[in-house]
């Protein structure tokens, strides 16, 4: 698959590794000089690099600020903090594999056992 991801700093670092191990191109904001940067900076970088943002930040789900057809794609993770990191990573990977290329230019909301897609 040709999907490329940018992992936001509110998502575990291990998520990028899990996605890379599954064959995806994934980088973490902390590894590309974006630690502590604004959502605007993270979004701009993702668009320049044509990367789908994976984040827990609900601000990115605002389609008025981030219209799906005008960006590479955004995947917002809505999994309780009480769940282990391995479970969170499994849900993200399952969702990415299930939706695939449909993630491009869409907003996906990942919850336990389901994914909602908006385009």
C-alpha cells in the first residue's frame, strides 16, 4: 500500500513502529522536529508530505477547519486511555488495513471495534 502516516504526539510512539512493521510508511512528529508544535504546523507538514495524520486530538475532526477533500486524510483515535497501548495499536492497524486507500482525503474516527468514515 502507498499510504503514508504522520503520528501525532498524543499517540504512542510505538504506533509508528507497528505500522512500519506492517509495511506502511509511518513517521512520528517527535522524530521530524514537530514535538510541541501547533496543530497548524502538524497539519501543514502532513499536507506537504501527503501523510495521513493519526491523532487522538478531536480538534482534527472538525471538518470546517480540516475539510476532508482538502487534506491527505485524518484518522482520529477515540479509544479509552484505560486500554493498553497494544490494544490501541491493534485497533489502529486493523482500521488502516480495513479502510486502506479510502483513508485518502477522508476523516476516519476509530473506536473499539468500529471505524466511521467521512468524506
